[in-house]
C-alpha cells in the first residue's frame, strides 16, 4: 500500500487532472525515476493506495473529480501554494482571489486539517524584500483564518538551474535576487510567525533547519503522523525517505515528471526552462499511462 504524491514534480491538479482521473479509473500509472531512469508501475487501485497527497497552485480543474475520488474510497489531503508574488515571478498562476476561494471551498468540505497552506518559496529580491513578504503573508493569512491550521515556509533553493532562471529577471526586469542569510531568514520568520499566531496558523519549515531559530516547527510535507490522525483506519506510516537535505517526509511514490509544468514560475526547481515545459505540456497525450515525455521512456 503506497502513499501517492500528486505531485512534487509538476502541477497535476492544475494541468493534468483529466489524465490523472483516467489513470485512477484504469487502476495504474507508470513513471520514471528522474535520477536513475528506472521505470516504475504503481497500482492506483483503492486497496493499494494508502492516500493521495496533492500539491498545487490551482485546484480548480480537479474540483469536479474530488467527489468521485471519495466515492471510490480514496483518502487524501492537499498542499495548496498561495504566495501572491508579482507576475514577473509567477506569470500565469491563478489570482489570489480565485485561489483563496478554492482553498476555502476545500476546507469547508474536508476541514482545515486536510488543506495545508504553502507560502513558498520566499525569493529575496530588489522587488520582493522582507517587508513585501511580511505584508503579503498578512493579507493571505487574514483571508485563510479558520480554513487551515498549518502553513509551510521555505526559502528558494538556489540550484544552478534556478540561478540561471533568476538571472533573467535582472536582464528583462532589472530585478536582482540574492541568497537569504540565516539572519535574514530568522528576522523575517519571526515577523511572519507573529502574524500566523494571530490567525491561528502554525508555521512549519520545509527543508530549512535555520528557520527553527524563528520558532518554526520542522515539517513533514508527506506526514505520517498527520495521515494517521486523519485516517486512523490506515496503517501508520513511519519510514522516512528524504527527497533532499532536511526533508523528513515519509516514503511515497511520486507519479509526476519534471519539465512538464507550464506555470512558468521563475524560481521553479522542477523545470529546466519554461519553454521546454510548455512544449512537453502541449505534446502530452492524455490517454498515455505516464506523464513522462515519450522521448525519455524506455521501450
């Protein structure tokens, strides 16, 4: 029985909801390990799925299918990213007003424990400094009060491909970005935590132990304890399987693929570049049993 991550590698609810439900109905999915290239086949039969953990910036396209998932006997919870960053950073992300409305609809149906707010990543730049984030967090938190119990924070991981993409901001928009120091993180986190406390939201740190100095709990985004609290009829999951340094997630199977999300977020670590992701999105075959681009699949 697997926890199925849907998905850290791309936004399946926003762009591939129809494909996902076809895979659910057919009872299996294939994916490639992005690091070793091994092909995996995962059963999506209800008796083989411990729970779905969803990740998205826009659950609108998935909403019509969620009642069917319930009827089929699946359990699930949601990670919902809302940052309110300028369009230069998140070009086609759904507006905050729409995202908040969808968030509250999910919370009203499933309860605040099952809808987790992600305010990440934080990208410190000449256009988005600490004051920007403190104000934006306040604006969104005030609108999500009572709709969630948790918020996950993280600062942008400056992988080489992320740095290359961020450099385009300087060229095209005269916006410069920099790494956040531990003192920067602590100072901003303290400001955000004070706001979160006022709105009854507990802060969690995703893969950033430095935030502990700001009073933030260390996160498990795929959280075995939370899954057991929400779905005690399922076996308790305790085996940690980190996806990167600082990760404390329990083991899961991620069915997504890198370089397939057309959101075009400038800070994204899951896309080599947005043009490639758009090309693969347009070439996607919704009848395929995999999201992995066909040119990379084994025979």
